[in-house]
C-alpha cells in the first residue's frame, strides 16, 4: 500500500511538490486508489481539488466513481490548461482518466508540482490494443512515484494488466464497462477470442501471436 511522504506545513514558496501516477488496466482499482489517497489528504486537512475530463460520464457527470461504487466530487474540464487555472490555491491536485487529456497535461502536472503541490494522477497505461495510451508514458517518466495496480484475468484468474475489448470497434477511445471490456493476463489477451476454449500451452500462445 502506498504511504504518503511526510509533508511539512511550510509556506507555499518553500514547499516541494511531486507527482504520483497510478496506472493499470481497466478494473484494476486505479480510481479506488486515487479516491483513497485524496480522502486521506482531506483527513489531514489539506486543501484538495479534483478533476476529470468531461468525456468521462459513465457513472456520473461530475463525480469520480470507481467500479466498486466509491465516489468523490470532482470538476469536469475540457482541457488540461483549465486544471492549472483552477488549482493554484490548493495543496493536493487529483486527476482521473488522465489518458483522455492531450499532451498538455504533462506540462500542467509538471508546473503544479514545481509550484509546491502534490499531484496524484490516475489513468490507463495501455489502450485496447496493448499499446501505450496517450500521455501516460510521459507522466510516468516525470513522476516521483509510480504505482501499477493489477486486475484479475476473467478467463484464467491470473494477474491481469490488459484491457481486452469485447465489441468490434477500432476506435481508440470507446467508453464502456463490463459489456465492452474485460481484464486479461498477457496470455489470454494475446489469444483473443480463442482464450478460455481449452488449456493452452505456451507454444499455442506463440502460434497465435505469430499469425497476427
């Protein structure tokens, strides 16, 4: 479990900020962990501001809501620049679904940390094709702390870190839940629709990959 670094209550011009990234596949608990950290910051009586992209309306138009139904109020924004404009007076900035922002989010998070704020970012590290998603690689590279959380493969029960798309669409951004995606391990992700039909050996997996 992530334990926050000790934060002394210093004047703003003396504070040292940092960036934390929480990443992983769908259904891995990213948002739940983000909410946990932000809740602890509020218990510590820190001034917390929370943001998410306006595109994310799956559970609620404004609140950040986890798959386990935990929620916390947030401010939906269209651009990363709006976060910088609205978060200037707070101690902690929380950002969910960071992969949906453009590359400006990297500079925004860097600027917030440089002015002494703790920035906690959650997002998908890979898209449905298993490729790095949006700005997440850059955010992970500049972060002081990176936490990769894992789901459980719904096919075999192993540790999962891929988001397998169940519907026939090649759109990179396609909002959905269990009707559209499921968490899978590396083997079952690469087997695609054939996963779960029998006990696969490693040689079977290599054969499927070579045919792609």
